[in-house]
């Protein structure tokens, strides 16, 4: 289930407070600066630093080139 746009406008990385990349096809919120992915379970983003997973170079390339991926945070 996709995350609501209103929620996506509010989300940021809990550690560096920057925007995240929502990759719906992979069901993750991805921080390309830290190369860490936060899982989305159902429609609930799990933004706990202890629950992140490292992302390989291949996954990073896939996530950042996904045309349907969307940055979180306020629209500019």
C-alpha cells in the first residue's frame, strides 16, 4: 500500500533530518546520503535507526534512478 502524500510531505530522516527518497516499488524510504533504507511495513514507515539496512551499490543505483521515486519533505 502506497504512503499518503500528506505523510510524505512531513517525513525526514530521523538522524540527519534530510529528505528521504520514497521508492514504492521496493517499499522503502531511502537516504542516499547515508546509503540506508528504512522499511515500510504495510502503510507504516519504520523510521528507527536500529531498523535500517545498508544498501548495495546496485540497489543505490536502482533506487536513485527509479522514475516513480519521490523525495519526502515539503514540496518546493
